[in-house]
C-alpha cells in the first residue's frame, strides 16, 4: 500500500499544490495534470475566432491541451476514494483549512470564505461572508449596529412619505443586530410592487438558521390592532428575493400599512425631508430547542 505522502504528491495540483473535492482535473497531450482553477488561469495562445480557436499551452512543457481539455478522471477518482486530508473548496478565495473529506463537507457549509449576496436586496453585491460587516459599514452609510446585551427583541422605526404607495421597490436601512447570545442577525423590511415584507437573516448557514424561530409584530398607533408572524429565520446564503417569493415572512399590503401607520412623534427635521408618518416593527428571535435561553 502506498504511503499517504506519495498519494498526495500524485493527486495534488502541481501548481497550486491543493487537493480539492469540487474541481475537475485536466491533462495535456503529454499527460501533465492540472486542476480546473489553474487551467482557467492559462492565457490562450493565438487568435480567438471561430475558425481558429485559441489554445492553452501546458505550463510544464511545450505541449498543448485538446479542445475541450482531456479530463483526468483517474485523479478525480483517487481524490474521491482515498482517505486523505483535502483542501477547502474555497482555498483560492483565502481559506487555509485542511481536513478529511467527511469533515470538510461540514466546514465548507460554514466557511467564512463562501460567497453570499448582501442582505439588502437593493444591493446585488456578491461577497464573502467574512466581508459582510465591512461591506455594510462602507457601502450602506446609514446602516445601524445594535449591540443587544439584555433585551431580547429589536424595534425598527420606518419613516414613510405621502407617496410611499407609489414606490415599486424600497429597502429600509440595513441593521446589524448583534444578539446577546453572540449571534448576529439582520432584521429586514422591504417593499416590492404593492406588497411589504419583513423577515430576519442570520449570519449563518441553513443548519444554524434552523435552530431559531422569529416573531415579527406590527401594532397600530392606538395599540388596538396587531399583525404578527411567527416562522423561520433565514440563512445569509439565501437571497432576499427568494424569501419574498416563498412568502414565509410577515407580508402586508399597501392598505394594511396605511392602517397600521402612525403620525405621532414625527420630528420637524423629518417632516422637512418629506416624512409624515411611521410604522414600527418589532423583531424577536429565540432558540427552538433551548427554552432556557
């Protein structure tokens, strides 16, 4: 039986020196192996037109790749079958974690280098999970950071203008809610067409989100009527547009918002900016299986 170090040398990419579980391997006409990532970094040679397609030249010798490149299925099978330490699939995005294949699958689902969309649905920026806080602070200048050390809920006051019903799409300020248990949440309130939606993202994956449930409430100005939604917390990996399509969140019509809004407490400065009413939304989260929290 071959030693693990010998097998590793046989199956790792000779250029980036990683053993990835999610990439293809290719070979040139002289059987020099290369991973998919490194192959895509090779600049094509010659003209790029339909009659004479550009070709990649093997970095290990004066040899070319077929078009399309020949798959090195043998290397891919060895990676799948041998019990060796493998690299995280986000290695080229900065992750340096090494682990056995079975454990790596769990890590990759939580990896801080995985790519997600900004929680504000009006922002289509794709970025790594570990970059979200800096992105929000630098891009969404009106963002609010709430450090929650005692209270368990969070209230968001949304100012409204006379023409609020006319806007097709709108997203209120982005909130970073650092909960007292150490977890970070993003309470969201957005409008699409003639519907309004409120939900909560968690800075975590689907498994972490499933441990929590949300409660979202809106009361009218006289505290006589209340709209409440109890349901899931959504992973940061999910887009806001998907949440709104699923309708598993608090959803209101223009008419309901008009009924629940209040004109009390609007500051002169806010009125000068065109705001004449507000709606207050209260967000809360709790662990599903830990009643002692």
